[in-house]
C-alpha cells in the first residue's frame, strides 16, 4: 500500500500519548469521531484517561486507556503489545506527552532540563521507533508530533521546553525522509497559547502578555488543535509529510 492508499476502519488504531486531558483528550475524541480506535496513554493520570476512554466508548467509539511511561523503552514496547491485543496494531501515533517547567537559564537545574528532553524528545523518539515497525510492514502510517510555537520563536524562561520542542521539529523532518516511500507520513503541529491545565500554571501577567502577542487576541481551545491533527492523520493528508504547522492564532506570523 502506498501513501495514497487507505485503511479500513478496523485497521485505524491510534495511540495518543498524554491522552488524559487537554490536547490529547480532544485529539482522541476527534480521531474516534473519524473512525479510529484510540488508545489514550497515561503516566500519572489514570483516572482521567480511563474516564476519557469511557466517554468515547459511551458514544459508540472504541477506546482504551493504556499505562505508558514514554521514557521507558521496555514499557513503551509493552504498551504497544497491549494496544495490539485489545484494538489491533498501531497505525497512527500522536506524540503529545510532554512537560514544561519554566525558569531562567542561569538558575535552571540540569536535572529538570534533562527530564524535559527525556519526556518531550526521547519519549517521542521511542514511541515513534516502536510504531514504525508495524507501519513499515503495513506500508501505511500516520505520525503527528505535538511541538509548540516556542520552537519557532523562542520564549524567555523556557529554554528547556523550547529546546525540546525544536528537537521535535528536527526529528519530524528527518524521519519523514526515512519512511515516506513506505506510505508513512510524519508531521508536526506547533500550538500557540491553548486553554489547558499546562497553561493555567503560568503567572497571570505572562499569560496576558502571550495572548496580547497573539493577533487573534485569545487562546485556542484543545479542539481547535485536534481538528488539525485529525486532518494530518487522515487519508486526505497522504501527500502532507515533513510539514510543521503553526496553530497559534498568528503568534509566529
């Protein structure tokens, strides 16, 4: 099957890492509405992931919550095996799990910098590596990396987060070249200010400044990010690969 082919709904199985809330949960719902069976990966928010999966099932979709520490290669492999057993082999991957902890570089702990890169970059790499095995055999696959607008513009106090999200952009562009001939697309989205729990911890003044810098003058909803991810995961996006798509209300224009 080449990149212009299509999978049956039974073959459309997506893993969304960090699937318990915010962009991950909205993406799981959007993909389920589009006929995907979805696995919501969770690391610390089991109850939220289970509830989100149950809500999708209650509406007639197929969904499971799967424990997933993206920095543990053996754990990643086990999660993919569990998903294959319950839903089928993973044919779509949304690398959404991430963390951020702001702080000026001169005072920033090395351990926190390394943890940020481990979750945001290494975790995405390990999940991609695990997903590609089955996708290459099927000669079809969709991978979307959730980067950030800060990867395109920088932000004071976010050197670690920016480095990790810029790393995702580079990884997207490299891996797309490795697997495009196998019918697999690899793209990245770069959300701006999104109304999620992650953004809620920012100081009020910083949040207001970011919204003021956004031409549309407001935050995005998780659903607005999910609609773009859903397109990139679709059959209609078969010729879109290596793309880095800002979804930021003009923040990086």
